[in-house]
C-alpha cells in the first residue's frame, strides 16, 4: 500500500481507466496514444508526477508519469464505493442520443450489468460498434464518479432470451397505466450477505410499452410488475429512476467479516 484515501486527498490526481492487459506483472503501463495525450497535454503532467489507474477489477493503483513508460508504484487503500447488491438493468433499445447517455448515468448510480433489450416494439437495432461505444462511456463514467468497477455491457439481447436466461434473486418489470405496487414497496425487505452478491434485476420497456405477451412472459418467470409513479416517464428517464430507487434502498456497504448480516431497505 502506498496511500490511503482516508488520510490523503486524492481528488486532484488524474484517474485513468485501463484495460487489464495494459498493466504487466512488473508494474509497467502500456498506455495508448490518447491516454498519453490526456495525461501530458490535457492534465499537463510532468516527469514523475503521480496519477491513478484502475482496470475494473476493484483495485486502484498509484503510478508516476513517464513519457517513455509510466510505472505503477503501489496500490491505494480506498473507501467502499460499490453497492452491496448486484443491479442488472435490462433496457429496451430506443432511438436517439439519450439512450447512450443512460449508460453513463446508471454507471454513476452503481449498476453492475446492463443488457440492451430487443422487444416487440423496438424500432431500431444497434449497429456494429455501438457496444464498443457503450463500453467507452461506462469506463469514462467510472473515472468521473470514482468507481473502481464498471458495468458489464451485454450484447443486445431478445426479450424472450433475456427472460429465459436471467439469473436474479428478485426482478421487476416497470409498467405504466396499470395497477402495480411501487418499486420501493416491492423490493425485498432484506437481503442476506452472500457470495455471490444478492442480485436485483429491473427491466424497462420501450417507448410504446410492453406488449401483453411480454408481460405474461415476465410474470411466468417470476417477474414482478412495478410502478415508478403516477406520471408516464420516457424509457430513458424510467431507467434512471428505477436504478436510483434500487440504489437508495440498499445504500450501506456490507461488513465482509459478518457473512450473516442483513441490509434493510430504507423506506419513507
């Protein structure tokens, strides 16, 4: 350990997301041209200046800038920032730039996995290169919000396949214009610390809403219809609202030394 966030203010140091293969066992960093440009030209680091790197594994390292080859000096003790539950967001693909922005927003809120869904009312199937763009967005969001992990981005998946293959301890499907409990009321009242982490999934439909057949498929697989409120939200807004409610319900980090402890959702 080199530094601790508990005793040092590291907020001014540049924070860089790297791929695992960019770090070798000896601590040498193989930075890309754009990463080097960012550190040298945008952040104006000088020889030997410190910066932080992470590769999505949950570890933060301190490194020193070298134009011909930066090196890791050691790891940093960090405060817990990950939610104690695994949030899996299934989001129907919609048109427009707001869909891409959702990836950034839900990363900031703590989502662990995102699956773009192809539903009966999906009007646009993502083209090649879109998943690579989403991956870049969530990595940049993790840099900004100081998470040390970024969400797993799945390939666009047909709704029927997602429902059939979903593995979650509890999952809900957002609905509008029909009677359903509010999401905060429907969430499990307690989750038990376990390995793997308790998984909560939430599915948000397209702008036209779910079809009756899709809702029947969800309920047949134990999906719980839930409401996000009295107003009709856009799909992209609904994804952020649903994620934020789940994150707010389970805000506390579990004590890893207490494998039987429970989290109680906060409720108004």
